[in-house]
C-alpha cells in the first residue's frame, strides 16, 4: 500500500514537472512569429543579443513572459489552496472571496495617482499597493466569517465585496485621463504581456520567500486540517497559524494582481485537480504540487490566449474561466450529492 502511494506521488510529480517543461518550451516556441526549433535552441544557447530581432523576441518578450506565467500561476494556485484550508471551504479562492478585486482596486488607485503626476510606478509600489488591498478585502471577509457559520453565505459575501471593489475601481477609472484608461483597461482584463526581467526578479524573490515559509508550515497545516481541537492538542498555535495563512495567501494573491491583473478560477480549480491527481490532502505534497499545477494550467491558458486568435490576444481570465468554471460547477455538484447521501 505504501509503495503504491509512493509510486502515485512520483508519477504525479513527474507528470506535473514534464507538463511544466513542455508548456514552457511551447510558450517560447509558438507565437505570431514562427521560429524553427533548431534556431530557437541555437539562440537560447548563444545568450541574449540585442542586435537581432529574433533574439530580442525570445530573450526580451517570450522568455520573461513564460517565466512570469510559471511563477505567478503557481503562486495563485497555492494561494487558493491556503484559503481553502483556512476557511475549510472547497470553493474559496482569491477571486471568489473578492481578495483579487481588493488588490485590483488599490493598484488602480496607485497607478492613476502616479500616472497623473508622471511618476514611474515600480514593481515594489505595485506589490505593496496590491497587498494592502488584498488585506483590506481579507479583513472584511474575516469579519463576515465570524458573523456566519454558513460557508455559502461567506462565499456570497466575498462575491459582494468583489463587486464593491470593482465598482470603486470603475468609478476611479471613469475620471482618469484617456491614456491612463487604456493602460488600466488592458491590465484589468488580466494579461501576462509586457513582462520584463526586472518584473520577474521581483516576483521571483517575493514568491520564493513566501512559498518557502508556507512549506515550513506543512506539519501545522496537516494538524489544522484535522480540526481545531486536534491541532491544539498537537501543540499548534492556532492564532499564529491563521495569521500566517492570511498574510501568505494575501501576499501571493497580491503578487499576481500587481503584475498580471486579476485572474479568475485558477485558485479554486487547480487545488482540486491536484488533489485528485495525488490522492491525498497532505500539505507536504500539496504545496509543491499545487504550485506546479498552477504553473502548468496558466502556461496552457496563456498559450491559448496568445495563439487562438493571433495576432489578437485574449484576456487570460477569459481562457481560465472557460476551463476553470466547469470544475467549480463540478465541485458544487459533488457537494450537493454528498449532502443528499
């Protein structure tokens, strides 16, 4: 039995790793400009060279974008897993609970404020503003969670918070300059375009530190999944653990909103797919698997967003919703069947 379980884990991680590698290659290889595979390998082996157009396309556009999708997709999936664990709710996620909308609101406010004063918006400014908005929305969700034990009402409350934040964002954008509106509109639809190596460095540092700290919480999380009483008897500081879950999930959610805008359904759908693939809910396996699963899912969706209607690019949330929404409906259907049984 133990050997079969280990084989399943090995097969699952091998599949996720292979999927990540394949979709990174496809994201670099495919695009509006076709590049032969041998030529691509030669350019990557030679290193960056600003004198050749093809070289610049690979090194300055496609590579940073593919790397950013890998990092941010994994971060969003992991954020969803942490929120589902925190609220003991299978459809909790940054987008569903309004956390992404809160981050979007504060980033839009900061962007308009800076643009009107011709101040350059840095990656740090974006992350700090997005984290502030995410924490504000999370604060409202936590207050509501104390007032109701019905998790369905909590989700509805989160959706309402998301609508309020989106309404404020739209109101602010209405009074922005025309040039600012164009930039905000493209960002608010969700997109991984325009990524630079500077962006990648910042997001990689933030996400790497956060994921490492989350991984250190594997044992307390495992006890927390078995109930508050069990966790307390196991010596877990529940208050500290919950604070960490709130901060880490908000930081991961803020990071993707800051750089790519709000992306829907990834944080809800991917953890469930990974759970089915692994056949376990153990955090020590789920944490890295969720990260890889989110990377594969977003790399796949971003590839479709770029190539389906090329040269027109779809918003990333449009594609993730097509694949993620049916999974959420399936989860809700299963919960309804379980209650009837």
